[in-house]
């Protein structure tokens, strides 16, 4: 079965950095666009960044210039490099694999906590 496993979350002070990883197994990774979402307590889930199967990226406005999304199609992994973190970046971060032919799959999430 298809599995997405996120890692790399943790606690960091404002201004710090974290790199999240999401490993995909059980399917052909290159068929999927990958998207990072986040959900803060009491708020709706919001899109953070998307990377297509060919590597094209798009970011939410508030993340542009601070976050970088990349993928390694050999390691079946998508990354989210987060720099200049702010307390408002505190959330559970999820990755999602999307394919028009193969469907959508979600990871279990990883917690990111940024303290001021």
C-alpha cells in the first residue's frame, strides 16, 4: 500500500531552521505531485508548497523566500527546507501525494514548534 512518512519536525527558536522530509513508498513516486500543508491549532489546514513531478514549485505567499521545496526522485522523498522560522509557523506539517490517475495520499504529519 502507499505510505507517506514525514520526519524532521521539532522545536526551534524563532529565526532558526528545520528541514522536513516525506518518504513515499508503495507506488511510483514520479507519477505524483507533492504538496506540503500545515495546520495550526484552531485553524484550517493551509497549503505551504507544491512541487510537480518535473520539479516545478509553487509557494504560499507567506512562505516565499523562507521555505524551499525539493524532491529526490531516486530516494522517493520530498523535502521542505524552512528558514527564518517564526512563531506563527508553529503547526503540524503534512505531505500529500497527488495523481489524477492514482489518487491522493497523506502522511501522518510532523509537529513543528517555533518559540519566540
